[in-house]
C-alpha cells in the first residue's frame, strides 16, 4: 500500500524531512502501526511514537486506530499552542 506522509513544524526540522512517499509493509494498516514503523528508524524518528504528536489522515484529525488506505495522505505534527 502506498501513502504520502507529511511532517510539520518542529517535527519536520528535527527529522530533516518535509514529506515522503512510502510503500507500507504488510500488516501496517493503522496510524499506530505506522508510527511504530517510522519510529523503528531510530534517532529523531522515535519522536513519532509520542502521543503528543498528532496525526491527520486526508486532512482530518485521526485517532491511533484510524485505518490507512491506499493513496492516503498522512500528516504528523506537534501540538499547536496559540496566544
């Protein structure tokens, strides 16, 4: 299954990656599983497994159990504060 992944704000800076096209391994079908897969890269990528990092699927906020489908756009971003 192929998806596009976007990284925003301080997360993008830490990972030195704005976006990527990724073919998911068999069995990676949810946001939680995708986080685990990306975090396994080590280094700064481990940030993605933090519950503080939010996720969106096709521009809608997504829960950890949200299913991922072929062609989805998944975005990860840190919590946003205003003021």
